[in-house]
C-alpha cells in the first residue's frame, strides 16, 4: 500500500466485544478498547480524532449509553447514560457536540436536514415542535435509510447520498432540497463512500460485494441500464457494514458482519491486505488520521507528530499525543497546583488571623482587669 503524508488507524466495533485498533499501513493490531458492545453505525471520532465515542447496549439490562475513550487507556473514561440505546452516532466537526438517533426512531425512509446552530441555540419549549428545526424533509426511500454521506459538489452545492433497505442509493442537492439521481442495486445497501475528488462512489452491498460508480453520467439511459456500475470480483462472507476511503483516495477499506476487514486498491478493485479481526462480527468501522507521524508495531515514531505507539508490559497501548489535549492537560495541572497553593496560603492566613485574634483577646482581657483594679 502506498504511503501518505498522514498515518491512519482503523477502528472496528462489535456487538459482542471490544473496539479494536489496527495500523492501516501494516495491518498490525495496535490496541483493544474494552467494555463496549456497539450496534451498527454506533462508532465515531470526536474533535479531530481526539476521542473515541461508542454507543453501548448493556447485555444484562438492555439499557443504552455512550462510552468515551481517550487513546492512552483501554477502558472507558466517561459514561453517558441515555433513555434508550442509540445509533447512528456522529460528532460535530469541532468536537463540542454528539448527535445520536434512538433505535426506537422512525423507519419510514424519510430524511430531514436540520442546521446544528438551531439545535444548539433552541430553548426547551422549542424542542416540543420538531418541525421548527427542519430545513428540508425528503420522502427519500420506500424502506429504512441505512446510511448517509455528504460531498461538497459543484458550485458549492452540497451533495447528499442516501442508502436504504429498498436497494437504492439516491443523490440529493442539500441547498435546493431536490432529488438528483437514483441508482438501483440487486441487494440492500448498508454504506457508501466518496473518493476525495467526488468523481466516484463506492457502495457496500448486503451480499458481500462492493459496487463502484461514477458521480457523473452521460445519460439517464445509461443509469437505468446499470452501465455506470462495476461490481468488484472479490466477495466478503457477510454483509458489508462500512466503507471508508484512506490514503488520500488511493485505498478503500471495507468491514463486514462476518468479521473480515479488507484493504482494497481503489483503481484496480483488488484486495491488497486483510486485517486479522479477533471478533466474530463487526458493527461499524471508522478511520482516524494523525498528521505528520509514522508509526509501526515496534513503537518507533520517525518524526514529531500526533501519533505515537507505546508497548507496555505484555499488553499493547495506543497513545495519541494531541497538542491541544496536552495543552489542556498542562493547563489543568497548573490550575490544580495554583488552587492547592491558594488553599495552603488561605489556611496559613486563617491560622495567622486566629493567633492574632487570640492575642487581641488576651490584651483586651488584661486591659479590662487592669482597669477594674
């Protein structure tokens, strides 16, 4: 696999076990993040890959929550209880907000577009009428929507691609709220990915095949005849649940329900590497990118950058040296030390005042007794 200016880490989740991290360039297993059983589409990255967020469904009670992980610990550092299990799960680009859909939500194939700014600034009374937030409502599919992805599109008119259990992918103009194109498939579609130039798209089929299509077509007749789609030859043993472009569009990585994770060459459609997954099934996959660093399974870090890998004892530990996170931690440490010093100074001052008061009281008593004489 060709090298790139960024180092990429593949994360897979499972309904049965831990989140697993792999080195995308070598396929080496890097770390386990334990304590989470994740439904489909329930894994995401937060704040420029600073944190990992995962939806969790308790096997004992069936209750739902969101688990947050940092890169230097395999255990959950923050637990967010929720009224019900959630998926899909996604974070805002700045990492300040997490958005999740309840599993009890609608499955009528409708999509709605809501500006984040309206949700953030809304009062509790406004939430009672959800229609206040909706920019567009698409009666998009005849069955449940399984995935949505976005591109920039021509003339800055954002393109939305939606997939569904009705075996179609549909293309939409976000700004105008209009339907652009429908592509039909011989199976249910669970995911879609765009190449960086947005000239081609890749679709995850429930029967284990990947389909490659072009964003531009010469005529509607070609679309209806399916001549713009290419089915790659190699097939997963289960439904493909996630597709992600990597290595600046040179590679595509796919994850399937049977636990297989394959890295493909985008141009030829050939599998060039398989990742050894320890879990029997996969619910979702994301790819984290650390700029400016090279990392291998021996823990070497060839240049100063974001990613570093440490091996501790018999276990493997993956750590992320994010500049902003480190600065925040340093600041908190300073604040904690300053507060401790301030408390010590305050206690010393109180002790001094108490002694002074004792002296004043003694002198006052002396003066009173002398005056009485």
